[in-house]
């Protein structure tokens, strides 16, 4: 192993530790779709969370791909020493963007680098949107992947055995900027290109102008639109944040799954509700897409496979029949009612499943007391960690407030996780180095080993304590608020229940029209949803100690449904 490879694996290990510290669960769904080492693979996905997306893909896919060449905007190399060092050690490929360079943009050298890596069997990560932004809707895909694919097929046109895999990924974050929230990477079945079956991708010599090759438009554009459709169907892609909020509330009313459903089905179920509320925009988008394909004689179906993963219980329910749904339900009125109900939940600060619980006075009081005792113990145990975490928390909150006040959340808010994570890595790594350095003066191998091994264990224990503290605090406050509402504001309590029960019946009617199971538990997983059985014992123990309760969990004292800028 040379120095270049060693630096890559060292930085990837550091990034993996940072990613798994920042996010509580990083789930990789359909891992069997990932081509193994040595197979030329283009990894393409949506780009909602700046550098964090690349960092997580680099580490989360490492069980199947030992090396991934990532791409990034070239300005990252010029930001500061830390960004330059990380990207250099990861052997990142700088890409010029038109928004910075205009007509002076030239990525010939970068694309040559990527083509060389792919021909050598490497995996290359590229974001077809071209840039990251904090928005409810993914941007339009650019043709970079298709152009490079065309170039590499042209270079290998005389090699009938050559195959290029294009692996579409859909990334979903529960709360992309919040510490200890959850996220999932859904892998779709690869699109496999070869120079025999896809000879229309091969560039004709007549298409070369000013030493620039131009990929055939029809196949390249068809491939781009196919990737767009595959990836977009796997995310909560919405014209606005409000539709996502309606979908989340409707899903919770259908059934409160907790962790009984896989994260992938949790997203797909939410997406199914989302499609109902965004039905008008979906119809318009579909009509525009079909007209564009027909006008330009495109064929995207040749690239789209039946990619239902083994755990997918939602896609097999079939497409939604919007006409049938609108015959039975006034969707706009339902959306208004859902917003009213969610506003109530946000005001009283308890979750839907807690509002309808049948917990007695004694049970709620005992639960609140027990959780309160645990909070006291956990608070005392967390005191040593505050000295290490305080600078990170202050910096993170400062940057978050700065982004909120900037007035341009799309360009700034997606970088919050990146800034928080990077500041955390710097602070924790510096403190680790200092502790090891101090231990060296003991001239005692036992103390030195304790510093090297003990500090990471100490930090892992701190993360476990912090999540348990958050769960205990939320459960205690939920029970106190519930007791207060049920026994001191009875009229309001029964009024809320009446509103909720009426809304529940409307959602039940909607779910019938949506062809969802009458028994919501039909969608429950028959396995542990937090990890696969092939994970090691220590990882399973760590996850179980976190006491996770819901895919929407984060370090907050109530369930968060609101995502809008307001």
C-alpha cells in the first residue's frame, strides 16, 4: 500500500467516525445492488446536504466498495487548509461549475481523470444536479454522467466485454442539519451499459469539434432523464415543504410505526401520501415530461429496471389512481384539516400517539418520575463531556443562526451539517492528540494504551448517554404535558380527541383509495430494522443501547414535523 492509498483510508476512517457520530443511524438499503470491487461503476445521487452527502456515501458503501473517487467543486480546494488537505488526501477530482466560471469552464482534464478511473475498475461518485441546496425539490439533472458514459463507451467500442454500471442512489435525511438524526441511502438496480447493446452512445468522428467530443443527444438525454426519474421517485421530492408536512401527519394518523417498519418503507409510505397532496403538480410534471420525450424522440424506459428491493412493501401496491382518490376525498380540505391538527400538536408539544394513549394517571406519573430520575443520573455522567463538546455546540449554533439570518437558506442551510461535523472533528481530534501526547510523558505503556483506546470508548459512551438523556427528557415531558392536558384541561383534551378521531376517519378513507392495507401492521418488517444480521456484536450492542424509538427521532423534546423556512 502506497502513501496515497494510506492517506485515503486514514481520512475515510476519520470521516466514518465523524458521520456515525453526527447521525444516529445511517441505513444502506438494497446493498446487494452495489457492484463489487473492480467493476467500473458510476455512483449518482441527489445532493441535498453539501459535502456531507459525499462523506456519507464514501463511508457507508465501504463494505462493498473499498475505494470511491469523489468529485467536488474546485472552489473547495481554495477555501482553507482543512478542505484542501481532506480533498487532496481523498484524491478528489475538482469540477468547474458554470455558475463560477461561465464560458471559461473547462473540465476536460477532470473528465479524463474520471474516465481513467472507471476504465481501471474504480467507482466514481458524481452528483448530476451539479450543486447542493436546501430545498424540498431536487434540481434538474445535468448531462455530465451521460456524456462521460458516452466517452468511455466510445473508447471501449472494440471491447464487447466492457460493461459500465451506473448505480443510482436516493438519499433521505430525517433532519439533515440536526445532530443525531437519521438518514438512509436507497440503492437502485444499476443501469448496465456496454458498447454492443448501446452502440448509439458511441461518438461519431463527425461530432468532434474544436477537440471536444459531443455525446449523441437522444441516448444521453434519455439516460439523464431516466436517472432523474429513478432517483427522484426514491426521495421526498415536493414542490413545497407544506406537502411534506401534510404527508408526515397523514402517515402518523394512518399508523404510528416507530421502528416496526423499515426506514425505506417509512420513506416510501410518506412519499405515497406526498404524491396525493402534490397530485396536481405531479400530473403537470408527467405531461411535460411525456411531451418533451415525444418531441425529442427520447426513450427513457430502456434504462429503467424493476428495482424493487427485497424489503420494499410499498411499490408493489401499484401506482396511485388520482381520479379515484379525488372522487372519495376532498384532498384540499383534508390538507387544511391536517395542518390545523398539526398546529395543535405543535402547541401542546406532544405526539399524536401520546395524545391517543390510554395510559392511566398512575402509569404516566410513574413513567415521568422514573425518566426524571434517569435524567438526573445521566446529567451527572455527562458533565465531563461538556468541556469537549461545548466549543462544537457553540460554533454549530452560531453558524446555524447565521444561515437563518442570511436570507438565502437554499445556498447556506445545507452546509450546516458539514460545518458542525468538521468543527467536531477538529475539536475532538485535537483533544485526542493532546491526551495521547500527555500520556507519553508517563513513560508507562499501560497509560499510553489507555489514552489511545480509552478516549474513543469514552466518546462513544458519551454519545450513548446523550441520546438516552434526550429520550428520557422527551418521555418525561410528554407524560407531564399529557397529564396536564388530560386532567387539568379536560375540555380541551376531549375537543382535541374529537378533532383527531374525525380526521382519522378521513385518513382511513384516503388510505382505502390509495390501496394501502386496511391493517397497517401488514407493512411491519419481520426483522430488526436498525441493522442487518451480518453486523458485528459490538455494533448491534451500541445501536441497542441508544434506545431509539422512531425514524423521526432527533435530540429534541418533541416530534418535529415542520420543515419549512418559517
